[in-house]
C-alpha cells in the first residue's frame, strides 16, 4: 500500500510532490526512490519529520507503529494521511483524536471506499431519499487468498499481521473498512455487535486460540434502529470481491465488485473469472481520489472527509466484534460521547 500511495503522490496528483520516503527497510525505500525518482530516503521516520520543506506525511505502516508515529508527526507540525486502522486500542485512539483536534492540523484516515465512485453513487442515492427509511445495511469483504493457485491448507501466517498484539486481528485490519462503510452509508453509529468467527484456512502461528480469524460474520445494531450485517473472508479463490447493500422502505442500492457480466462462474481456474485480482485494481480510482481530497484539504484549509473520530469509531466497532468472537455474546460498542 505504501507503493500505491507513493506512486499517486509522485505521479498522479497535481497538488502534491513526493519529497521523501522513510522505511526501516532501506532497500524498500530505495526501490521506491529508483522507481519514482525520489532522491531523499531515510531509515528512520523521525529524520523525515525534521525536514521543514515537508508539509504532510502519509503514514503507511503496521498497526502497532501508528500511535507513536502519528504523535511524533503531529508534534513536528505535519498534516497526516494515515492508513487504517487508526490504532490498536481505544486509549491510543482517544489520545490521537485529542492531539489532532488540539493541533489544528489536517488528519485523514484511509477509508478509500468512501471515495470509490460506485460507493459514492450509492451514498448520493441514499442521502437523496431513494431508499426511504433504512432498514438493513450490508458490507462484504472477500479478500484474495495469499498465493495463487490455492496453496495446500492450512496456510501458515507469521509476523505482525498474525499477532493480535501487533496487528489487532483481521477484524481490525480488514473488516475495519466494512464497519466504516456501514456507519457512512447508514449515516448512524453502530451500538452493538455479535460475531461468529473462525480460522478455517490460515494457521496464525503467532496467535492464541480465538485471537485471529480468516472468516467472520458480524451482526450489527444501528443507532437509527436499523440492523446491519458484515461478512469477511480472506481466503477467496475467485478474486477480490467487495460489495455493499442498503435496503429501505422505498427501495435498495447495491455496490458490487464491478464484474462485467451478469453471469458469474466463481472458480479459481476459470477464464470466466471477472473479478478484480487486487484491491489496487478494484479501488485504484479511490486510492488516488482520497489523496487528492486530503491534499486539497491541506491546501484550502477545509475539513477532511474521513476524520480521526471516524477512525476511532471504526476501531471501537472492531474491538467490540473481536471481544464478541472471544466471548460468544453480543457486545456494546464504546462510542465517543
């Protein structure tokens, strides 16, 4: 994702110049430098933050690093675009929200589905009254499996993503998008969740029992009285498949993954597979447009469209969903007052 944002900032957005790249893996920073012609690279992000010519930073790092990097970037006076999820805990998130709001700096969370043209069309229809009173909101994420063709099961996953103390589990790092979509399309808060989850394809070697999942179904109680539903699968053989639906008293709106025909044969080997092969393929326009919006917010001094409070709200839902999976019971969401 760092490569995606770097290329957009360097080549695809008129308002921005990619001035420097920092990565603890300096070979990764050098790779970006060679590809995009960035002459300044750093092995320590704090050195980048000291560069006065830099107005804003894009923070694209594993979840456990975000809290400290965000606070350091705010202290250095930089505007911030930050990939989701916002943090690992509500304590961290509340600290970030407070510091952002005290700083007066611009802060945007990378929920790119809000900038996707198909999701925006659905949002416009909903806000215009096309569906009437909202009764049901659905968001689904079917992530492309790691490795194609399908590897022998179980697939062993190591590293920060597999460790809930570092990555927060797939409910934070993947389903966070879906929780944000339900809040946004439903124009409401989520007040209660109930989760059924399982690790059916991946063996999370750094996680204990009921700590990480590759499949989950989460039912949601919405503050406007409606109900919601999120499902997540990160072992999906036929492609990258994201969809949403809002059902109301006057009609419904749906967002699909953009398959080109109404007939679908969902097989890994089939040439009839017409689903995107990556999030970058499906949401390329949205990844670009969210950074354009962030840049224009900085330049023009306007409020960002996805705030730190939005990031905190999605995190609160994800943490409640993870607790629900562990305890097999509904959990109230700790929304901001």
